[in-house]
C-alpha cells in the first residue's frame, strides 16, 4: 500500500492557541477550569482535558459564581459575555482571531444598517456566536435553495461566511446570492480561513491519486466533514474517523493507494497511530506531500500573558 500523507493537515493556528491556552490555564490557575462549549471539536482533546479537571458546559448558569471560564476557539455571543460578567466569572478568551474578525465585520455592517446574509451551518457554535452580534439583522443560509427563498428586507445587503465552509459550496451559494441580489456586497477578503482552504486544497489535489481517503477528525468538526466531502465530490470514497478505534481495516484490504489527512482540530498523535497500523497491517510505504508551508501563529489570550506557570504543572 502506498500512503500519501497530506500536509498541511491537523491543528491550525487557532486550535493550537486554544488548546495551549486551556493547558496553560490548568497549569496556572489549577482545576477546575470551566470551558464554554468544547474547547475545539475533537472528542479526544475534550476527554484528555476532562481528565485534567476541565469542565465543559453549554450554560453559563451551570458555572459557579467567581469561577474561571474559558471561551473556546469558536467564539461566543455578546449575550454570553454579559452573562459571564454578571456572574462575576473570571474569563479567558481563546476565540480564534479569524473568528473574531467575522464578529467585527458583522458588528460593522449591522451598525451601518445592512441586512446580513450569513452563509453557514445553523446551530454551529461559531455561527450562533456571530448571530448574537446583531440579533434580528442576521439571516443564515446553508444552501442554494435557502437563497431562493430569501426576501429582501433592506436596500443594503451583505453576505459573510463561516470560517470552515466548503470552498465549492460557498462559491455556489455566493453565486446564487449575486444573481438574486446583484447589489449584495461581500467581505473585503474571504472569511473562509487559510487552514480550511489549505486542507481542502490538499484533498482536492491529492484525492485523484488514490483509491480511498481517510480523514481523521470528529463527527461534529465542520472542517473535517468538509474534507470528506471534498474527496467524495471527486468520486473518491472517503471516511471520517475519530481515531484508530474507528478505522475500517476490512475496507482497506487490497487497496494500493490511500490518502490520509486530518481536520484542523485533530491532534497529530491520532494521525500517527493510524499510519502505524497501516504500516503494520498492510506494509504501507508512506510519502508525505507538502503543498503549503503554514507558518501562522496566534498569541495566547491577553488574560494569560505574563502569568507564570508553577514548576510542578504538567501538560496534555
Ligand atoms: S479552522 Fe480557521 S477559523 Fe477555525 S480555529 Fe482554525 S484557523 Fe481559526
């Protein structure tokens, strides 16, 4: 078996910053640390942190007054920030700066009276956080069919997008928005983040060279799901697995070529575990293909800067 290993894959700068922020907070502040929503959408990361005293919650009311609460990489609405303030929580904001950028765009357009059409998946943590920036002014569309049902409610319209969309889906929806509302404006630069684009581009480029694609990531990870879709759109079978325990060895029997990649919230040790089993069971020869040299880095949350970590603290 010839295994192509896509690069870039796995952790993006936003996920790395959020994971390090929680790791550091547990070291500096100690447990428990409450986290609003999953720190990143990956079951393994969440379980590892739970083992160290992180408590994940979807409700501010569940957090004891005065406790420390960390906001996840996906960001939160102003209503959540206010609720945390009223509860006298000590907050640490690990929102990815690229998500914050979309929040700021939503605020800017809403205050200028725009009707905002947001292309994204309703119910996703990121989307709900951004929707809260301008309640009543943001409408969510997920498909071209949603665009066809949309009515104009203002003479000024703009679209914004979730950071982890499929590039192809977003392009189709934007095209139909422009056909239906020719004067609709868009963000100065695409909101789909560099990590989403790079990982999807790698799959698009490499999937046609293999018989099957394995994407490592959790089922609630938007960008991981998009990677399997990118492969399937090219007619290549693809599976999304959370880790080694979900690897379907039967389906891999007899295959000569496989592409392995990972969503932006999947840690590298899970990828290596899969690679090692492919070597062991199928004698896989692994070739890493580097298509982009990612050097993006985000600073830790401002609340953690300058805090000293005790020498006895350990990390995940
Ligand atoms: S996928 Fe993109 S927007 Fe989301 S955390 Fe990573 S860098 Fe930030």
